[in-house]
C-alpha cells in the first residue's frame, strides 16, 4: 500500500516533532507499506529512514494561503491518483475535500473552534476564519477518520458540527520523548544562562515559567499573566517571571507587552529568554520552580506535559484541555481573572505542602500513561489498517 503524508505546512512546534519522530518509527515498525511525505524545503525529518520512506520537498504549497488551498484541493489529489496512493494522511488540519481513496485527517489547531479566540476576531478576519472552518467541516466529513489529540478538542469540534459522526473521530494524544527531555545538556542553553544571571544565587526568589511562542492575539493569556504577576509583586512576593518569547516574532506586540510591564512596574522582574531549542528546553524547566499556563486555546498543550515531566507544580487557566492534560497536578483559576490567578500562584509559592503535592501528582501523571512515540505510531498504523487498531486513548 502506498500512503501519502501531507505535511507541507509543518514549520515548528508539535508539527516538527511529529516529523522528527514518526518517519523513523514507520521505518522500524512497518516493513510493508511505502510512504511519500510531502514537506516544505526547510523541514527536518528524523534520521535512519528506510528506502520505503521518501520525502518530497514542496515549495508551492507554502507560498501563501491561496497556494496552500490549490495544493490541498487540486495538486495533492491529482498527485495521489497519479502515484496510485490509497491513503492520504493530512497531518495539519487541511487536506483535500475530494479524494477517491481514504483520508485520515488530523485536527491539531483549536483556534477554529475556540470561543476565546473567535471573540477577538472582527470584520475580514472573522469572515476568513469562518470560511476556513467551513472548509475544515467539508474535509472532515469526507475523511474516513478524524484524529484529535485530546477529548476536549474532539468535543470542541463536535459542538460546532454535531453532524460529524462521533465514531469517526479518534483521540490520539501526542508522543513525548521523556528520556530525551530528561537528559542533561552538554552545553547550557543561552536562556538558562540569562535566568542564572538575573536571579543569581538567591534561593528565596521563586521563578515562574511560561513556555510559549508569541502570537498577535490574546488567547495565549500573556496579558492576564502579566497582570497576575503585577499583583504578586504588589503583595511583596519575591518572584521572577521567565517567558520564552522572541522579540523578533511580533515586534509590535512585544513592545505592547513592554509598555504593560512598565505600567505594572514589573519590567525588571520579567526575563524574556527567547526561543529555546527543544533539545535543551528541559534544562530551562528544571531551573524554575513553578509552571504557569494561562493559554485559553489549545488542542493539546505540550508545555503542560513537559512541565509535569520536570516535576513542576502548575497554575493554569481553567479550560477543558488544560484540565484534561494536568488533572490534579495544577491549581486552576477563572481564565480572565488575573487576581484569582495571582492568588493561586501565591498559594503555591507560600505553601510547601501544596507545592510538594502538585509536584508528586505531576510525576505520577506522566508515569501513569504511555506517552511514547512508539505508542503513537502503532496507533497510527492501526488507523491505517497496517496493524490492529488500538482503543481510543486519553491522558485523563
């Protein structure tokens, strides 16, 4: 069987991790089928691929949203038919509406179904998002299997489209390489050096960490987090806030956050370390004391899993995805209430017993589920019909 994996839009984050881990495991676990993986020219694939795994680098589908639409709806199904591919795995939300073979569609972006994000859209932005979501509806209806990484993401989609057959939507939590994450770095990441420089040897300073890329929308919760941090400083807490924000991502928005920090008089206590390479990010988690997760729109939230693997107690916005991922490893607050967020953070800062309980719960939660990429790929092979299908899995 020839299988196409459509991943031309993969650039970073979870998408890149998928392409780092999945192809080598397909080489090892599936000795029969042939895979053609369509990716953009800059994407890195895992090493040790067999001759049955072929990468085709496509520039056309990455030039613009119009090019992506033409690629998904015209070029990809035509190419698949010419190659006599029986299955298309659309790894990043969008794929062809019409394909004679089977399509497995991965829905990994919650923004199209997240009310907190949609409320902030107006005019053309809102119309464009609604059109994209309608296209996703057609794609999901024409697919034989739709995959989401959490039950909460599945329920978000079905709240908009109850006509989508529940039996075709499968939950497959992401893989996570715990051993790689736990390895000590040969060289300290630059971000770790900056944290050490800012805090020195003062063990009385509590370091709060939020790992996230910067986006020009409020759904990541940074505004609420900064206000909550302002309350902590006002109450006399000795704290530093570490953000993995890169100024070059959205310079205008970083400037806005800078002004907000000045107004709150917290700019000296916020450390922006920039992007941290995945192979060294574990050291940054382990250098901090408490993880905070104010994000309102996630389909999975890999940083929450990383924080639990590092044994960090967490304070998070109370959303279905965050609760599904963190369970009893976090304290929660109303998503739009910075004062309540600050109170929960202060509880964890000042109460050693709470910190210890949350930390222990985090480690138990990580060890109580098979997060391996091998589990993930075996489940994918089950969906492809290349191995017995696993039952629906959840991290709850």
